[in-house]
C-alpha cells in the first residue's frame, strides 16, 4: 500500500484506549488491527521505521496513514522552521 | 523575535476559550495578548502570513511560536510525505 502519510502530535487518548504519546512509534490506520506492526518507508528520504497501529485515521481522502510525531521525525518528515515575528499594528 | 516555529493540528479548545480550528490562521504564543495579530515570516521559504494569537504555548525550550496547521501550510511548513506500508510479521 502506497500513498500519502500525515502526522499528528496532539491528542489525549487513542482509539484503542491508550494514552496518546506523541513521541511513541505509533500510527493511525483505517483498517489494520490494533497492535499490527507496519514498516513505513518514506519514499522521499529513503528512511523507514516500524510503527505499531494504536489509533484510527486518517479521515482525509488520499492519505493512508497518520503517524505520531515521533514516527514522523524518525522518517525525516516535517519538523520546525526558522521564523521571525512582527506584531501587526 | 526570531526562532523556531512548530505547528499543531489537534486540540479541542484554545487557551482563550475558542474551539480550536486546525485550518484557521491562528497560533499559540507564550506571552502576547490574545487577539494580537503577528506577521510570521518563514526564513526558509520566504513566505509570510498574519496569524492571530488565540492559544498559549509552545512549552518547549527554543521554540517561539506554535502555529495552527493552516498557518503552517500557508508558510510552506511540513505537510505530507509519500510512503509505502508493509505489515511486519
């Protein structure tokens, strides 16, 4: 299965009743049983990581998996950007 | 003020009591008054956007603002990656 992955870093409880750990190596998938371990390969960075499915989602057409922040970081996705702030009068 | 910006896409209620809208042009800042409008410039992409402070954070050392997903997208931050999935036996 190939497609777009997104990631999320907030949340209280996962669909299988765990407390959500943003730094854990977990992910949300629409149909795979909870506890399934899945190797996710980032086609852009070539990195791969094994995640455990503990949540349901993503509920957005065209996306196949929603990774925890920790999983996404391990794959070299997203992160922070350097910005400057100016209050608008 | 310059530094690292992160972004978040989940949450129920912001610190000023609004319902969190991941697609809104809002952000969390540690000290600016709620309602302040701030121009955020992404030094990496050169894009800038005006956001409204409606939440408190980020509570991570070294970060100066936590943007809503919509604000981050407008700045060309993060997004999705193309991946492939393989269930691990």
